[in-house]
């Protein structure tokens, strides 16, 4: 086809929106039956480039609607409205073990959507596309405030929704990789929940003293939320992923300071020394390191380290004592933690204690460990720095890309409903509009 005669039009709406908001991609004015490739390119903050693409054929009026028409090949197939985001992968030649994570939530994730002639799989950078549009994907909605927290020697960031409040609060914990990870908390604030992202493994106080934080560290973070004038102090929840789940369950059941309204645990477990500090929890995990397996691709599989599930209540949280609603999210192909086995044991414990009405379990076949906000690209394995040795290694997280991505979308939607139902006492507030972004 002569490029000079090609006047096809590319529309992406909305061109600015939250990362968990769907967009519509329309290609118009193409020749009938025209074969084309819709391509997405993102250069992340660490300088690495990621791409995704789908193969399409224009209909009789020269249109492709990615929301309705199937991709015939590429990094995803079938009708997948957001496939160009969730199937993003490092461009050919990138170093192995990359994982796409937003670092600076105050700037958008920019994605260039382009259309190329024919069904192509490589060489996109060497061609001029037929049309291109740059879209912005935000974690922070307009009006969300980002407030660094250093009081009580915490390493944390508070995200407040727009408006005077008071808002329900949430303490947001990530896993064993440490660092202050802000993107999930900022997105939750965009949905009306004051969220405190907390670093508890690589915090400044740890760097200064050489000692791990104690459990009072988490209670101090809770009190920051409880006492903030824009936070409803009696309506605070806690969310943990991976190692963050261990802390969340411990504090939800045993803390006399933290009166949680609800808790969410993603890809974690309740097995740990109940009387143990953070340092003792990590030592408990490491004492069975010889149960680590190695995949055919030389990736580390840690899911067996905590198995079998102990019967001794000294080594697992007594879930029968839980008094607040709990949402547990599990990927059934989690190769990092025995999340499925833990969820089954927690359910059994709570049924025996008569508090199973507090428990909701979402279990997803073929989903892996890293269940993130929707449309986050799936990382089946990635480089991971051990907190014990500080060595970098390749960890196998598990999951199949399409199934894992579907799990992320479904779990996020249900997580937001769960938080609203339990933090707002049954009311369902509206979320900020992005129409004026």
C-alpha cells in the first residue's frame, strides 16, 4: 500500500486516565481487509523499553476496534481491550529479569500507541508508523496529595484524596524486596482512601542503626493515620502483599494498639513465629532455605520453604482470634509463597472458631505471586535482591500472562468494593473524575 495514499486515523480515548481505567483504541479509514499491527511502546524510568502488539484486520468499512475485534497474534490474542498494557514485555535485546514498576508517581506512565502496516513481530523501531498517539496513565488522580512522613523515625509516604475529608485510612505494606513503594497507595488515594505506604525493611532508621524495626514501628504508622485530621481515625484498614501479609495478619490479630476495620492479604501466609519480631520472622523463613528448588531456567522457587503448614499455634497466627473482615487473594500458580495452602488452613481455623463469616478468599487458577493493580505487565520471573545476603537472584513468581492479568483485574475490582464496604460503613463514595486531567 502506498503510504502517501494511507490516511488512516488512530483514536485512543481517554488519552489521559488512571492506570486502572480502560481505554478505547479505534483505527479508522483503513482500506477494507487491511492487515495492520497495533503497537504499544513504553520507556520506563530506569531507561528500559517495553512493547506489546496485536495483529488485526480492518472490517468492511476500514475500522478496527481493539475493544471488540480479536487480535490474531502478537503478544496477546483474542478480544482483549487492555492487552496492549498487560502484555507489555521488554523489547528484544533487553537484559533478563526486568520488572516494570512505577517509581515516581507524580509523573504519568507514557505509552505510545502506533499502527504499522501488515502483521509484524519485530523491527518496529526501524520503521515510521502509519499513525501514533501518546497516552498518559496516572497513579495519582487530580488533587491527590503526596506527603512524605518522617516523624517517629518512619520512612513512609501518605497519599490523601482530594477534598477536606475525613477519609478512611489504609496502611499499605509491600514484600521482601524492601524500599518505599508508592504506586499502589497513590492509586488507592485516587479512589478515595487515605493510604500510607510504609518501608519497613530498608527504612532510614534501619540504615542508621543496623537493626530491624520492631512491631511498634507499624503501630506508630497506624497512629499517624489515626491522628491525622483528614483521616477518619476509627476507619482504618491494612493491606499487605507477600511478606507484608505476615505483618498484616500479626498486627490484625495480636496488636492491642491497632484496631483495624478490615485487612487485605495478597499472596502471603499466616505461618510465622507468633511471638517473633520482623527479624525473627525472616530468620524463620530462612531456616528452611534448603527446601528451595531451582527451575529448569535456573530460577529460585521458594514456595516449599514454609511447608508443611504447622499445627503448632506458636508458628502460625491464630486466625480464630481475628475480629475484622479479611480478604485473602491467592494465585494458584504462586511459586514464591504457599499462599493456597495457607488460605485453606486459615479458612479451616476460622470455621472451627466460628468466625469464618469474616473471611473472603479469592483464588485464581494460573495466577502467580505478583498480583498487582490491573494492567500491570505480568512478570513470571524477575531479579530479586535478598534481604539476608543483598545478592541479586532470579526469582520465579509464577503465573500465565493472560490468566494472571485477568486475576489482577478481577481482584482489584473486588478489593476496592471490599474496602469501600468495610471502611465506609456501607456507603459507596464516588471516585474522582479524570475528565479535566
